[in-house]
């Protein structure tokens, strides 16, 4: 193969690797506010909280987890920011960033834009309640359709990603182990347990009304592994606006593995978290916690309504797809420049060799 061809191929591969690396971000991958452990690469770096819970039982205090998030359920134009419980940004709930490598470190995260999280006053009813109201990121209404037990309360983010996508919906079975309070004890009981979560003061006084068309037929099941014991429900079918699938694996404290599939339907006014697309999958990976969630629907009206109701706090930044087009353009420029340089070098070699042959022959 000609040297020019080899040089061109090498130049192309070098430029391509540069473009690919510019599309991912390096993140801290560890547990703890000030941790400096291993590293990962993803679409976004995340700093979040994880609380090992089953119903109302919390095995440990919430822990800060840092890691990477990837997937098509993530928008490509998410702004780098932190959601906090206070205006000063001292009590951080969740951070998303791709502004620079390792932007989910504690010091780097404190330099990100701060957005205070709304906390709602919710009705509280059930043995877990200390009063008739509570304050939380979301309000919950849970009903066991077999026993007719109803409980109400608050839901705070216990795992990255999952609760954010389910806000404003009613689900069977509950998408996380923290959403059924005490009305279900086993995965089989979760199949007859409907959990609704909403974001407004006292929105759980009555069961949120689902008026949308439910055209998706989905598989529903739940399985858990806690304290070394595995329990799984049977598989059934359900009907909803969306089918969902979620899995939470944790090695923090008591080992927990929770997997579920089921149906979710959203209220007309349900808002979609600003960093998410209505459908697709997304995965959060950290040192000892993995969370994956997928939502799908064939209902274009449902997708359109979700986009129309999407949270919009600030103007969107340039999307990664736009960046990709820019990067492709840069790749072409780089290849043209490299090709020209290689062509000139080859030309100089030929001229030098020709001159040498002429002199030698004379």
C-alpha cells in the first residue's frame, strides 16, 4: 500500500478518535460527598442521593453517589446545574453536568448553576405518618386494589433518575421499592398495588384522575433480592399509557436488587423533568449503585403532551447533536488539512528523489 494511503488512514483514525472522545465526559464514580474513587465516561456526570428503602423501611441514611448517566431518554441539551433544597446551594439534591471532566466532584459541583427544588405539602395517612401532612418532592397516593387499603404521604428521590420520570403518573406495580408505603409486603402484592405520585400541594388528597387513553398492553412483574433472599411475582399483563421497565442494583448497606415491569399513565397536566425525553432508556452507573429505567409508548399524542408540558427553567443550550454536526465539519477540515500536508510531503519526496537520480545519473 502506498505511504500516502497509510498516512491518510492513520490521520483519519486519529481525527475520528478525537471527535468521539469529545462526545463523552469523564466523571467521578464513587460513593460519598468528598469521594475520589474510580472514574467512568458517559453522556453526563451526575451527583445524586441514594436511600436503600423498601416501603417505609429505610436501612441506611441517604448516601451521595457520583457516576455517569447514558441513554436515549436523556436530552442532548441538558444544562449543567444542581438542584438544591435551599437558595444558597448548600443542600444539594441532584446535579447534572457535562461542562468539563469530573464536574460532579464536590468542589466543581458547587460552581454549577443552582436551582432550588420545590417542596410540596402533602396529605399523610397511614401508620408511617407522624402528622396529617408531610413535606416532600412529590406526594403519593397508594392503593392495594385487593385489600382496598389506601395510604398517602411524601416521596423524596431515593434513587437517581426513576422518580423523576414517573412524576405525575399512576403505576402498577410501583416503579421503586419506596413507593408502596406499607400496603404491600411482597412482589406478588405489588401486582395489585397502584402508586400515584404528583407534584402540587395536597394533590394526593384524592386519587389523581387519569383521563388519557390507555392503549399499551404491557407485561407486569416485580422481583426483589434483599438480605440474600430472592422473591419474584408471577407475570401478568396490564394496560396503560406507557410500558415501563426499571432495575435498581445496590451494594450499599444491605444488598438490594429490585426489578420491575409494568404500566404507567400520566395526568393531563403532568410535567416532564427538563433533562428527560418521554421515551427511551437511561442508565445511571456508580461504584456500588446501578439504576436503569425505560419508558415506551406507541401513542404519539402522549409523547407530544409530555413534550408540551416539559419543565423549562432556562433557555436550552446548544444540543449535542448540533455539537456533533460541528465536530463532523471540524473532522472534514482536519482531514483536508492533513491530506494536503501529506500530499506536500510526498511531492517533496518525489522531487528530492528525482533530483538525486538526475545528479547520480550525470
